[in-house]
């Protein structure tokens, strides 16, 4: 087995045993392997290992990778591409061409751009609302106090389907407090739409903790892919 296969298996084992401890159903959890900064060959190898959900955070890198992988797959079904990074409104149209899920919807200008971009799509674009758990406005995400208003705006948008909330925990040792807040905010969003019940949270360093607070979409990079090459 390759190193990549070993690391993937190890992460999957950790997810499975954590879910068992928490008495959670494994079918509610999606592992999104973040392939950013790695070449398309790595995504292809992960595909052959059974991965079907990939995460990217920059359009310049994601767009060619998605199309190259589609070519390499010779007609096999494409994986689901998750856009997990801060997204500029002027990139929304391009991202909507290959991404199936955008995890980082966090402001009205981006929302407008995505609505416009989805006019040409045959199926709805799945989105998460990213919430900012810090006081640092540069980190992206809506302020928790703005969440309800923004939820209503997304729910009234044609062409988008709201999956739930997304957050990046702060790296200050307070991840537990952060995930607890995300879970609370998720419940608030679900009062507007009970189907928007998913939580995108948990990365290499904190996914086991995130699972205890209801994370359904883990975005895991380095623990699987190793150190970034670019
Ligand atoms: C890079 C990235 C990840 C994965 O981070 P790792 O620590 O490598 O697991 C998850 N979410 C977002 C938004 C990222 O940009």
C-alpha cells in the first residue's frame, strides 16, 4: 500500500472509531479530502482509493484540476467538488461551472453573484453559510448576529440549496467553545429550514472534536495528503 493509502485508511479508522464512541451513524458523515496545493495525480490516486469528495480553496487551481481529473477518468463519474475557501464574487461564475458545493457563502455580494451564476446550471448549487467565530473580519464568514438575516436571503434564492453552516475553528485552544457555538448556530438555521441540518467543520487537527459537536462534513487535508508540495 502507498503512503497515501495508509494515511487515508488511518484517518478513516479514526473517524469510524470516533463515531462509534459517539453513537453516531457513519452514513451522516462525509469526508471531503482537501487536495489544494497538490497535483491532479494525487486527486486521481485518491479517486482510485474510493474518495469521491474533494475540496479546493482557490479557483485558479481548482478549475484546471477538476477538468484534468474528468479527462483522466475516461467517462467514470466525476467526484463531487467542494469549494472551501474565501471566494471573490468575480470568480463565482467560474466556480459554479465545476463546483457542486460551495462552503464559503458569507456575504450578500457573493450571494448575488452565485445566484446569477447558477442561472446556467441544470441543478441547484449546494451551499453552506460560513460563520466567522472570531473578531477578525479578514477571516471570512458572516458574523453570528447576521446569520438569521443571511439565512433568509439564501433560502429565498433560486438555484441554491442551503445545506447548513460552515466554520473554521480558531487555533487558540478554544476549539471546543467554537464548535459548540457552530452547533448552536446550526440549530438556529434549522428553525428556518429543517433540511439545512449539515455542519461543515473539522480539519486535520480537530476533526475528532468537531464530530462530537455534530460535524457532518469533515474537510481534511494534510492528515491524508501529507505536506503540501506547492
Ligand atoms: C486547507 C483547508 C482545510 C484542510 O486543512 P488541513 O489542516 O490540511 O486538514 C480545511 N478547510 C479549509 C477552509 C481549508 O482552507
